[in-house]
C-alpha cells in the first residue's frame, strides 16, 4: 500500500479541516469537503479528481462558515454552516441550480446540528434548542418539518446523540442519560428509541463520545470503557456480544478493500493509519516519521482509492490518498467485477462481486433509500418485488450501477 499527497491546496499553510471535523463526501464523481485556500477561510470545496476548488463563500471574506457534515438527500447536499447572520444551522447546496442557502434556523438558540444520517427518506441528527438541550431530531425535506424524537436525558440535560447509522431498516446511535451514562440505542422509526447496552454498569459512560458506531462484518466498532481503560470495542449485531478489539481507542473509521481502517495510537509512532483485517490490528505506514504521528482524519473512498487528511512536518495538513496494492492486481478493479442481473429485472435481482459485498443498497433516482442489506458474501439475491417499474440505482460497496425494473 502507498500513501501520497493529492494537492497542496494552501501553499505554505494548512488546508485546515482538523479542528472542525469537516467530513468528506464522494458524490457523482466529485469529492466535497471543507477546505481553506488562504483566501476565503474554511468553506465548502470540491475536488474533481484533478483540481480542488472553493465553492460558495458562505461567510464572506477570510471568515469561515466551517461547512461540515455533507450528506446527500434528493437533489441537495445538506451540511452544517454559519454566516454573519446565522450561527451553526442546517444549510443546503442544490445540485441542480448550484444555489447554497440556509434550510432551517433553530429560533431559540444555535442549533449546532451534528451527525446527519438518512433514514426513511428523512435525515436524523443531534440538534440543540434552549428547552431540552442536545437531543435526537429529524428533518423532513418533503414537509420542511423539524421534529424532536425523544428527550432521552429529560429536562435541560444533553443526551448528545452520536454515531448515527442505519442497519437493516433500523437507526442505531449512542446517547447519554443521567441513569445509565452513554450507551447504544436502537430506533425503528416509530415510538421511542430502545437502549441496547450497559457496557459500564451504573451512571458511568460505556461508550465514549470520540467516534461513531462503525459497521464492519455485521458488528459495530466504537470506543468504550467497561470500567478499566479506553479501548476499541466490538458489538456483534447478531449475538449482542461485546468484546475488546484493540487496547487503544480509534477514530475516523473507513472500510477499504474488505478491511477496516482507522486512526489510532500505535507505539512508538504516535497516531497513524491502522488497519483491522478481522483478526489483528496493524499500522499501514509511518506517514510522519518518528513519534509525533500524522493524526489522520476524514477518510473517504473515491475512484477506488481512500482519501484522507494528514499532518506531516514537511507539508503541514494536506489531502492524501491510499492505493491498496491488493486492489490494483489484477488491473480490473472491484467495481468492474460487480455484476447485477437480470437487468431489466422483475421480482429478484442477483448481485455478484469479486470481493465480499459488505453493503448493498437500492435507491430511487431522487435519492430515496428503498433496500438496504449486508450480504457479507460475494453474491446476493435481493427481493425487489415491491419496486414499481422504472429506473433505480444499486449501490454495492460504495459503487453505483443503474437498474431497470419492468
């Protein structure tokens, strides 16, 4: 495997996304991210595979909108940002018109929405108001509605929901209460969320608020503490079993080439890029030679390579990519090996791949998630009898194919 810098976007300075947690999004051949070119401050940027450019200057001049949390739903990319009028609120970039505008302003306070996650064609997140604090909320673009799901930590006490992820038609996340500390919850879309774990019995936190619930091989990986030390934990979705994978906490998880990559302390090299193959944890590369570490963050898959931000003594904070040699041989990529048939299809769709299919999704052309499965094998048969005739998008391990249903 080999890591290399993509572009020195802010010569002599940093691209500057570390402190704000500016997540990256790959959509229709474009990589969206927060960046600072030294002129417009930290703003929404795009990378087309060759050049990175700044987009809307939401906070005019050298001031920063701190655009982050990019999430696609329908014809918009939603994200958190601020300008000279509004504090951190929900904004949207229209992919058809190129117009950027505020979507929702919480009237009682700075809404500070975090963790945008699509579920049932709406997006869920942790949001703040002056009455109940940070709790689980939902925004529905269809009716422009903004809803509190539950005051998990009653009164003006923050539950701080985080790590939102959808698996097999359910929304999972962690949240904090004064009774059980921070633990994992499940939400079906109706009623109220259900607590699943009590990793650290009593009022202490079992789940740490330093990373999300990261899905890999039908299990969640997250930072936790059962009462001894902060470590990387695994929660098996089938059995409910909880175990320790690595004796140090990790962050910024991404699946690439059938393995789980993350950033963690790896003695004596500092915080570097690490990989878990289902059995052991190892370091990929000492990108910033010595004990200082490169403190890698914001990983995302783009054009069959993994892009991420890293700091080195030589160049500061810049954009890098990882090319996995295992994916480069043979020359045919994993995406080229993915086959869907029949196409056009009727009641069933067959999918085969040269690598394990960790996630298979079917979307409408407007972006609505209709089917979500985790086959965990190189082939799968999907029931699509409930889909009307038309064109759909099949997403397999992040790669998209067009499907016609008759």
